[in-house]
């Protein structure tokens, strides 16, 4: 049955299932971090504590990095229905995650460099005061990490189909799937980046506390910068992992979950209907798009093949092209 142009129109909103909730979490952590930052800078100035003042300014770098994540959430939500973005703004979180990972890598390099400088030129440490600052910072970061933790739950999003084809040798069909969109395994790399920032700060606090306690007890002043180098290396490894994952999404690489492509093939292919070309890529957390090109001796309407793909989880946008065998 022919469909009108209005019936074929559809939105391309591919935001994560918990987009707004994650956005609120990040803003809350920014407020918490900024409050602690101001408190430490003011206390350091009033009491003449360089350690407090320095830690306050250090926290400002993480607040700035998390601001990237918060603004990405805000922009993606407000521009989700902007037709300029062909496949929506679902991947903006991956772009923000990539940028945050770069910032995290720079922080790791700065920590390592400062630690090497301290090894070459040791400075006197006020152990009691430094431990107090590290403990307070650790408490704030653990609370922030708890707020930013990724919850594992199931969410189901409604979906609807759009049918259409072009009147020539083949047919195309563009539409949305996801009547049973299962997004429990969706990775929000923007939230992950913010989480890694507070986790990195927590790690440096833990290492600092251990180094300071041992340094005060045994006089191992050198242990503090050594722990800084170790922390920098660990943070750099986290950063590289996040850069690698977000870059593959931004470059429209085939998803790591090869099973999605396999499910598409198993759902559509028969002895006569063969897939000649298949492209699958991520367009947002828990959302994937696919272009399926079919060659068959008995071509059906594109909607016939698209119906076979209904119910495949995480498949939110599909384009089907049908070519009669012998004309490909």
C-alpha cells in the first residue's frame, strides 16, 4: 500500500536512554567539585596553606574537563531534532569523550613530569597537612565517582516503521527499528570520560596518602614523586583506552559486537535472498544504523525485508536496497 510523504517522515533522535539523568549527574558533580575547589582555595589563602591552595586549583582542571561533558549533554539534547544533523546528535557524547580523554592524557603527562622534577629536586613536605588535603580530596572524588557510576538496567524504547521505495530496478527503504530496543549494554562514553576524571583524581589521592604516610614514618621523601609517576602511567593507560573506543565510533567503524551484523544476515538471507553489501555503525549510545543491499531473483518491497529486522536490539535506523538478480 503506498504511503504519503508525511507518513514516511521520521525523527533521528538517537540519544542514550539515560541521557537527561546522566546530564544531571555531571552537573551535580561539577557543583560539588567547584564548591570544594573554592573552599580549598579560600582556606589555603586564609591559613597560609600552599597545599590546600594548590589542590584547589588542581580540582579546577577536573571541573573544567567535566564541563565539557555537561555542555555536550546539553547541546546534544537541545539539538537532537535539528535536521542539519543527518543522524542526530547521538555521537556528540563520543566527541566530548574523545576531547576529555585528550585532556586526561595531558593531565597524566603533567603529573608524571612534575613527579620527575620533584625526584631531581626534592622539596620539603608538610606531611600532616598534605595527608589531610589528600584525604578530603579522596572523599570528594569517591562521592563523585559514586554519583557518576554507570547503572546497569534494562530500558525499552518504542519504535515504529516507515515504508517506502523508489520505482526503478531496486528499492530503498529508510526507517526506524527498535520496538524492543534493549539498551542495557549501551556505553555512554561521555559519562565514562567524566567518571575517569574523578577516578584519576581519586587514584592520585590514594597513592599520595600511601606515599605521605610511608614518607613520614620512614623518611622516604622520594616515594611521593615515584607514586606520582605510577599514577600518571595508569591514568595515561585509561586515557588511551577511552581515545581508542571513542575514535572508532567517530570514524563509523564496525561495532565490536560483530553479532549485530550476524543477526542482520540471519534475519534476512535465504537461499535466494543474499546480502551483497552491509554497513553497520553506531549513531548513539544503544543505537546503530545499517545499510542493507540485497540481490534476489524474486524481489519484494523493501518493507518486506525490513519487517524481518524488527526486534533486533540496538538497531534503530535501517536503509534497505533491493536489486533483482542479474542486474547488479
